[in-house]
C-alpha cells in the first residue's frame, strides 16, 4: 500500500477501486474507471482524492469545505475523486455538510436537520480558520454532482442512516451519474454485513466501499469475509489512535502483511 503526501490536494488513497466500465459517462471518468477494473494491476498507482471537496493547499485552508468552489478547484487541479459529506434538510433534500450543526462552517447556527432548504440557503459558507465569509450557500447533493459530472468520481460520506444511501444514489442515477458515485458504510459485525447485503440491490450502478476500523475489527478473517460478502472492490480501513499517539510500527492488523494478502486474493484496493 502506498501513501504519498501531495501539496495541492488533501487526501491520498493507495491504488484504485474497481468498477464496471462506464465510458458513456465521460472520457475522463472512463479513463479512471478503466484503472479501477484491475486492482492487482494498479497496486503502485496513487490516487488523489480531495477530502471534503479539497479545501486546503500547502497546509493552508483556502476555500470553504464541501463548497462548489472547492470542488471546482480540486477537479481543475486533477483530483480523480472528491469526497463530500451528505446530510438532509428538514424538508428532505440531500445537502452537502460535514457537521450536524451549522455553526462551524456557515454564518448560521443550529442543526442542519432542523432547517428547511430555504433556511439553509440563507446561510453563507465560511472559510474555517480565517473566518472569511464567502458568497457560497450550502450546496445540495444534486448541485455538487452536476459540477463533477464527467470529470471525476464522487465519494459520498453518509452522515445519515444506512438506508439513506439508496436515496443518494437515486439522485445521482437520475442525473445519469450512477457509475460516478462511490458510497461507503462502516461494517463491524456479521449483522452489519447482512444489512448491507440486503441494501446492495437498491444501489444499482453505484460502487459500495465498506469501511472497516480497527477499534472494532481485530481479526483479518473478518476483513476477508466482509469484503467477499459485499463484493468489495475497495475497502476503507482505519487505524484509530489517540491524539498525539503515533501509528503503530506495523499499522495494526488491518495494515498487516496478512491484510494485504487478503486484498490481493480478492483483487480489491486498499484505501
């Protein structure tokens, strides 16, 4: 697994996910997806993902996170995927916002889920750290997807319930972007795996990527069982540590030689 820090973009991912060929969704996307199809052939390829839309450069915050401007900037710089966080307004519209409260990243206060879309539109996004108020409003998922259409993949970090994934994918599918979307959910037990398996048919063309963290999973055999059960083409693995605590010498069970062997056997990518 490769990790490489790049100055212009935020998040770095080792290798690529595997997805069906979807050339109709755009040349740029088709090029990325072609590499996705063969995990074991692309172990040395580093994919750059713009975290929360890509709001930092050279360690400085330069744009409002999860904003249209950040997404535009990241894609223009060459990011192959943008990662964003999805919540829902009080009147049922999917919006892009990391926190459950508006206070940190907007000029408004209160819970996102208690505000209608019209009320959220009255909030202006703030550049964290600088306090700069931008002209941008809280974007809807559809607005953000429109910016990324044909230009790169969109990784949806679900801040709602598992069942809400289907609704998010439906938004993308209605825009002709089902294959550009990667959705993910934490799996930590056989029961969660079964729940996800039951939901997979409703995700249609979208790619599902399980999240497996070492605060709950301590056996590499679960990694193999879970990834196989949901036909994973990539797995996001998390090595939790306390603030100030360094990553362990080996990276823990999920980043061990055995785990890499599981990925090779399953022909899926390490995230």
